[in-house]
C-alpha cells in the first residue's frame, strides 16, 4: 500500500532522487511544478496497479486530490488524467464522484490542447464512467452532451476518433439527453463525414478506413432526431467528385432505411431521388451504381413499413411515382443507354416489398407486354456482349442442373440463335459436340442437355447443318440407350417445327434425316428376332412411336415427302436404295401380316406419319390400292400396334377424301354415316367380351388425336364436334345404362359416359353435370380403375366452381372420394386427394360438417408409400385444417 498521510500533507513521500547523493524530499508539496508532477506521476502509476484494492473512503480522498490537481500547472495535467482514469475503474467509486470528476475535467481540462495520449485518457475516463455510472451521468442532463462536444471538437487522430465515436454511440443508444445540443452533437461528429483516411505504411495500430467509416455511420444513423441534418448532408456529399465519398454517402443513406420512417423521409424524398437518379444513370462506377440501387431498395422498404394514419398521405406511392415518372418512359426506348439503369432501379424498388412490387409491376408490365407484342426488331448486341452472352449460356447448358433454370436457358438460346446464328455456330455448337462425344460415363445428364440445346438453337439453316449430323450420329451409335432415343427424336421434331417451311432446312431433311430414319428402322425390322445387330432398339414400339412425330412434323411443315416417292409403296424402297440396302427390298413386306413376327408390319406407323400429315391438296398416288392394303392389314394382323397403326393410317387418308367410312373420321366431318357407325359402337357396349373395349372407343372419339386426326396434320375437323356428339348420344347412353343388367356391361356404360364428359369443354360440363351427376357418383364406385380416374379428372375442375346440383350431393361425393384414398392405383389416389382439396374451397357452411371426418381420413395417405401421394395428402389436409379459421 502507499503512505496515506503523504496525501493529506502530514508526512513525506519519496519521489525521484537527483544527484549522486540522493536525499528524500517532499514531492507532492514541492514548489517546483516538475517535482510535483513526478510525485503525481508516481502516485498515478501505483493507482494503475492497485485500484481494485482501494476502499471507498480512500477513493473519495484520491478523487478530491486529483480534482484539485487539475487546476495545477499544465505539466502535471497528463499524470492527473492517468490517475483519474485508474480511479474511474474502481468498483467502490463513491456516489457523486462520477459527476464531480466529469465536471472537473470539462471545466479545467481543455482537451484539444492536450497531447494525443492525454486526450485518449479523457475519452477513456468518459467510457469508464458511462459503463459503470450511467444513471449518475444522466443526471447531468444535456450538460454531459455539451461537455463531450467541447472535448471532442477538433479531434484528428484516428485512434482517438474511434474512442470518441464509441462514446457518441453510447450517448445515442443509452438514451442520454441531448436537448438543445442535438444539432451541436451532430455537427461535431458529422464534420468527419465522409471519412477520408489512408493508413500510413507499416501502421502498428492497424486502424483501417472501413473501421472508421462503420463507427461514424453507426453514430450518424443512430437516431431519428438526426434525419433533418443527415439527409441534406448526404445530398450535399453526393455532389463530390470522389468515388469513395459517393459510395460512403449512399451506403449511409441505405443504413438510414432501417430506422427512418415516412415522417423523417417525406420532406427530403425529391432531393434524395434526384441525387440517386443521377448517380445510377450517369455513373461509370459499378460500386456507385450498386450502392445507389441498395439505397433505393432501403428507402422503399422503409416507406413500405411505415404505419399511416387515416388522414396522412401514402409517401411510398409518392416516392414510387417519382421513380416511375423518370424511369418508365426509358423502357419504351430500348435502343438508348438509360434503359438498363432504369430497369435496375425499378427492379430494386420492386424487390423491396410486396406493396412496391405491386405498384411497379402494375405500371411496368403493360408497357413491356405492349412492346413485346408490337416490336418486330430487337437491338443488335455489341460483339463483345454477344460473345459473353453465348459463353455464359454455354456454361449454363453444361453445368446447370436445375430443371427450371435449364429450361429458361434453352429458351434464351433459341431466341438469340435465331438472330445471331453465326455466333452460336462458332462458339456454342463446338463445345456442345465436345461434351456429347466425351468418353465419360458420368455425363449422361450433360449429354442430354447438350442435345436439347442443339435442337433449341437450330432455327436457321446454318445451325441445322451443324446439329442434324450430330444428332443422327448419336442415333446410329451402338451405345444409344432407350432414353437417348426419345431425347434425340424430340430434338429432331423440334428442329422440324421451328424451322417452318424454310426450303434449305427442308432439303436437309429430304436428303439426310428422313432417309436415315426410315432406313435404320427398316433395317432393324428386317433383323427380326436377332437382338445382336446395331440399332436393335429401333424395333421397339416405343422408339418407333417416338420417330412418328418427327416424320409427321417434317411432312406437315415442309411437304417434302411427296418429292421422293412416286407412290406410298415406294416410300420404303427409297431409303433402302439410298442407303445401299437394295438386297433387302424384296424381303420387306410391311403390309403382310405375319403370325409369328410383327417387326415389319410395325413400320406402317412410319407410313402413317408421312402420308397422313400431308395437306388435303396433295394428291397421293395409288391411294385406293393403299387403302385396300391397310384395311386388310387392320383385319388380319394379330399385333395391336400394327393393326392400330394401319387403322389410323386408313382413317387419316379417308378423312381427307370426299367419302369415307371410319367412325371418328366421319364424326370429325359431321358425315351422315357417322350415326349408323356410332350406333354399332353403342351396341357393342352390351357385348360381354367387347364392352370394355367399346367403352374405350368413346375415349378415342372424344379425345384429341396426337398423331393423325388433328389440325396440325391438316385433318378435316369441324368445330364443336364433341358437343354435337355428346348432345346426340348422351341421352341414349343414360337410357341404355338404366336398362342394362348390373355387372360388367353396366360398368361399360359408366366408362363410356365418363370418357364423354371428361373430354367436353368446362362450360359444357357445368351445363350438363346436374343431369349426369348421379351417374358420375356411381362411376366412382365402379371397380374399373380407368372409370374411376376418368371420372375424377372430370370432377376436379368442376369442383372449383361447382353448380348448385353438386352441393346437394356432398354426402355421397365425400364418402366415395375418401374410399378411393385406399385405391391400389397411385393415380386414382392422387386424383381423389386433389378432388378433396378442391372441396375445401367451397363455402364454409357447406363443408364444415365434413371437416373432422376428412381430417381423420387424410391421416392415412400421409403415410402412403408413394411420395407423390403423400405430397397431395399434405396439401389437402393443410387446407382442411385451416377451414373455418379467420383470415383464411
């Protein structure tokens, strides 16, 4: 411990000893300032080591002593401040001492006239007292803030500025009273804004500009009371030519968004927007642009959160109106350089909140859609931007695994490749080829994306010339799997559809694609049961079915098939001759049914794709002979795929002739003979063996035909033929059902009725449903899963806007739907759950009585073994659980 009495003046304390013969002398009471200073220095050094061991009475004496010494000679001042700093750390600092110390420091120490270390002591004294004696200091009121302002005013050292900013932040966050000194407090801190500081080389303190910026920003944006001073200051500083100052100002403005509301911002919005618009529109710096866009988002988000009174103006709309006024018209001028900055600002504003997004999208989307629908030309990208775009798109094709993103990439590739085919031919296609023919076995997904990308970009002859040989090379590869065949055929179909009637593309398909596809398919058919040959998968019905849309698209779009055959009987001999397979011609008989083999007759589907897709104006030679062959094949062949293809081809040809005798062909044309033939189909519904097949015939009659009888294949299709067929036959079907014997035959009538209703337009369904509803409900109890699925598919869209008749049948409908949740068929279970979900959107008073029952029943499919079923069960149960709750 140190000698207490020396402080009171009753005894000596030994200071430094001068000279060779040192003698003790009184240091603290010496008349020499330097000597007194050394005594105070020694005492302060001792206090720094043992302040934690002092008693309250000792601290009180020491505080009084040091406060008196503040009035002493200036050379003593540094040591006095060190002692006070130590005393402010004491836990036993007497009540009132904190205020006494501060008053003495503020009164007797002119802080900015002190050296750096002494100024640091003053700041540390303030920090210590604010941490331990907050309530006492707040008792000073605004005088404490005034004293701090005087102490900090003029500080230049970055180390001390960090301490001063820390004190200022505490004053704000701890709620010290500023009173009439609020503006002075802001001025003394904001004079450093924006921070301009470059650390000296080899700085041992490690203070960075970013550290100072963040510390000051925390002060300036810490209180709403500073808004009237800070916002004009930011506008002023944005006029600076220094980039770092602009970025700092914009980031500070963005930081204000989390604290300020419409009351603080409304007065300054026009000036702020003017500065923000200038910085985003005119800057050449990406940092400034990014900071400006962030500030726009922050301001919009702040205004979106503001709570308005009934008579106050919605400042969010005011601010958005300013933005839309200056940005919206630039979107209509895509050739000018301001379109991109304007789009970025609008995007930043709409991303800030839902309210802002609704306002911006309502204003922007009509203009964009109008341009999209009216503009026939787009700007030409600069070469550097075009090359960069192709590079990024290629990278996304090769790397992006998300299905939705990949689809968007393909669409973008197709749109750009149509305008810039050379760039894609030179930069994308070679990289896609390289990836496709890579030896890696783990790149199947990448190869498929590359194949799809090749098809997407092949909208111009130059690109088709590059892509088609690659696709055909993959098609003939011995290692091509089933999945790859489907992707390749779809790609060739897409090329044919998007190339339209371009004569150059048509010539490519005429000379290369059609002969190669037909030749490979026929060669595979001639191999018969031998599965060791190349392209043996081309004998598969699924693969042949995948080739059909390719041939159909080519013939429907380009009409080129007529140029390389003289009759339908030469269509198969032509590719064999072209591919030098003449020796096979005499052993190939696609129209002759073979009881033990169907590989050759299956290829009739390829004939169907070619001849049935031609316009009605194209005359097909020897068509009568062909019809005889097809009719014979459809009756004598035992293989369903073959005789179905023959029947389709027969129907497609008859549809385009003046007269005809096939049912759907006649139905599509309102032919008088269609009635007698449909009557025959009705009679078969009562046949014990053919009833189910006859019911499926009604699906064929009412559904869209994807490969033959559709407008894309130039078929003769009259409008509203479905409605006419239903109107003429539904009553007859219901009457036959009522008179039928229960069992399979009765089920066949339900199946036929379900197919008819399911393929009607929705408005017609709503009209006819009341009369047919009892039969449809009975169809749900039919054991035939096909009937169940067809009926559920019919009911689901109707339940979203149900007629009055349905609401009276809810008891029976709910019971049947819940029973189908345990169906063996996954598709039936999913369809029933979707209908149950649709029921939850009916008026609450109708469905609330079923809530408990349905929630209990839906617990079972939540544990279904199929993930898709569980997903639908979760959606349905969630909606039923919320049923009746307010705000739903």
